[in-house]
């Protein structure tokens, strides 16, 4: 998956009883040309599908759709094993996987799984180490020895396939800087979009950290989790009083997303329901069939 192309997908928070509907949605998205789907990763919730088991199932039932955990619950998934999981998924699916990474948020729930809690600073250190280690354990080469503060491996053979792109859910300045140093993409937290104060304050932190280690900030994509309604008729206002995107007609979506790509460097959009949950099947169909192709076409015209 190129870091330059604009990608479109949908996000889901699926329970075990949602399996038939989730499969139907993924197969519709695959037929209609969407790029990827994402699943939340909350392993302490018994009703939820395990994100990686579900990703493997869905990429096995589709042809072109990529999957990722939005974002992986790193404290419950040791990075050496996570590396094995994502490189295996990449090998099985022809590269149709992205590694979403987070430092961990709901620490009381995480600790209830038997994981020792970390301070915020320790969690960010572990997060950066984990990304580095996952990348070292991919792409072939000699055995890897890694002696970090939080993670260690001793002469472990890397998988002979490339590491998937790593997109983070970084929020705080230290985590954002880590994204700039070692990750390939960023998903702004709290469904913040390109006109939000959060985006305007956070993206420069990523860019400066990337430059400081000799990376091109333009190679780190920004992918937005985007809740909203797709309506038959234009809305009088597509944003609320706080500036948050509400949605609108396909034409309003197309105009807004094209401007986000051309004016704000957006490189991906994940559709969620207006309240941030799984969108309905009809909305995914319109997103895939009407909105995504038109935005791609408008961006291509501008770039020609």
C-alpha cells in the first residue's frame, strides 16, 4: 500500500453475534473497491471479537481488502508475538494488513488481564520500542537481539516478509514524537479531523520529530476516523457549533474530503457511524460506490 495514495475504508466495533453482518459488510466493501477495514481491539471485553482472529478471517474471505486493528492493544500483545502475527497475516493475504499501534489506554481493564500497569511515560517508551522491534523481526536478515528497557529478544530469526505499515493512535506529545521517528502513519485520537485544534497542534510534533531523525514527514500518512451521516439531500450545515463534521449528501462529502486531501494532507478516511460505531451497510455501499471514487477522481485531476 503506497504511502501516497488516498485510502478509504470503514471501521467496526463488532461482537461475536455480529459476525454475519460484519462479513457481509467486508465483502461489499471488497467488491465496491474500498481499501481496508478496521476493528477495535479490546480483549478484556468478552462479547467482542478478537481483533486479529477476525482480521485473519475477513481477509481470507475477501480478495483485495486490507485489515487492521484500530489500534492494537499493545500491553496485552507482546511485540515479538505481534510481529509474528502481522507478518503471517501479510504472507497469507498477499500483504493486506496494516499494523495499528497504541500505547494502551484503559489501564484498569488491561491490568485485569494480568498485565502490570505502566506509567504514561513508560507506556510511550514501550510503544516506541515495540514498533522498532516489530520492524526488526520482519524482512529477513540475520537473527535479531534486542535489549530494550521494556522488551528483549535474543537471536530471534526475522520473518522473511516485509513488516506491514505501522499506523499509530498517538495523542500526547511524547507519543506523537515517537510516531514521527518510527511509524508510517497516524490516526488522530478522538475522531479529530483536519480542521480540529487537535490536528493543528499535533501534526507539527510528528513532522518535527521525523525531520530530526532524517525522515521525510510527507511519508507519514494521516488517516482519519470519520463519523458522519450520508444523506440523500444536502444538509444546511455539515459541521456542528464546535466544528465537528456531521456529514451530508455525497456531494458535500466529496467536496469536504477532496479539500482535506489537497489542502490538509489527508491520506485516508475510515467511515464510522455518526456516533462513532459501525456504519450501516447502506452507508458503506454509498461510501464505496459514490464518495470514494469521486474523491479519488478529483484528486487525480488536480494532480495531473
